[in-house]
């Protein structure tokens, strides 16, 4: 809403006059007056703020894909972490199998060397 106020005063003595007053000043008898007009357009600023907030909400509501992308990235991160642990697990199993498989061979070599020294 527009708030406006119109005030008038005598140019010579400063006596407050009606904005519609014509003729000589009732206080000093001189003619001439100052008319002050003030207009406040406060609602224009508040409308612009509310429009900006609405447009941001519309932007967020129009982009649900960003939430979906965030969820997908979260799930991918979990899967990568799981695969990483699985890889370490598989490597540990391979190494342990390899160690078990090598143990009898090493024992045979040790036994062969002991037999060689004994002869
Ligand atoms: Zn006057």
C-alpha cells in the first residue's frame, strides 16, 4: 500500500496551513506556501523479498534430481567401501591358502637337506 501525506506551511512565518489553503496567511498576511508531499512505497520492497523466496523454493522443488544424485553417490560410496573390504578379504584368503600349500613343500626340502647332511 502507498502511504502518502501532504502538509503545507506558510513560506514566510512557517504557520501550518491546509494543503488546499489559498490566499494570504492567516497569521502574517503574506501569500505563498510550501507544500510537502511524502510518499512511502514500503510494500514494493516486501513484495520483491517474497518473490525471491518463492522462486528459491520453486528451484528446490523443481530439482528433486539433486536429492536422487546425492542418494546414489551415498550408495556407490557404501558399495565401493564394501568391495574394498571384500578385496582385502580375498587377498588374505589367497595368501593364507598359499602359505598352507607351501608349508609341506618347505618341510620336504628341510627333510631332504637333513638327509643330505646325514649321508
Ligand atoms: Zn505566514
